[in-house]
């Protein structure tokens, strides 16, 4: 098997089995350098499944065929920016609505598709579903806030000088300091 055939097979296997939503869109530049088009020429099976399609039937669609208008407009503006500036957009968090109405949070990376001649002919986009990660991050923040309000504040009140049992206050101080340190760590990791 020749190297180019092997590369095609590897690419196809990757696009068939990746959990990321990957799409390659083709654009055309006119004499003024303005881009038109945006048709999908290749997409991962995951991307196609989100819209009830497969890797073959999604070809030729645009974001306007698949997404709500506002989201399609944003995708187009991002594509145009990437091509005009010849720079990627990396790890941009967005909310996407799939055909079945499911709303997901994604981390989007887009970069220009540049031929060896230097001509830009499209955009490549990778969107990773981060819905569970974002939900876990919010739950962690909610738990930290609960711990501050419902656990730390009462503990601090129990340790207040002048209370009837000063031994309780001194026994709780190391616990309070550890709790404060852990809450600061959580706040720093979710910022």
C-alpha cells in the first residue's frame, strides 16, 4: 500500500471514529478578496449524526442548513475572520443547538485551510462537546459556595472569642484553616 493511500485510510478512519465534531468547509475568494461559499466538503461521522445525516449526505450543506440562523451567522463571521486574518480561533466556548433540539456547550477551534501555494480555500473546524465539563465546573462552584455559606460561616461563628467553650474554638481552628485553603484551591481551579 502506498503512503498516500495509507494516509487517506487513516484520515477516513479518524473521521469515522472521532468523538469530536469536525468539518471542512470550502470557500471561494473573488477578485476583491471576499469569500463566498461555506459548503461542507468533509465532516466527521459525529458531526453528521448531530443533524440526522451521515458522512456522505452532509456534503454540500452549509451552517445555514443545519443551525439556527443566529448560530449560523456567528459561524460564518468566525470563518470569514479566520480566512481574512490567516489566524486560528482556539478554544472558543459556544452553545450549539442540534437538529433534535439538544443544546450543547462546545469548545471550538477553527483554522484556515491553506494550499501549498498559499491560497486560502476554506476553514477547518473542530468542536469538542464540553457540556459535562461545564456542568461539573458549575457544580463545583455551587458546592464551594454552599461550603462557604453553610459550613465555614457557622464554624467561624463557633470559634469567635468570648464563646462559652474556648476549647471548641481552638479545636476547630485547624479544620477551618484547611477548609479555607481548600475553598481557595477550588475557586482558583474553576476561574
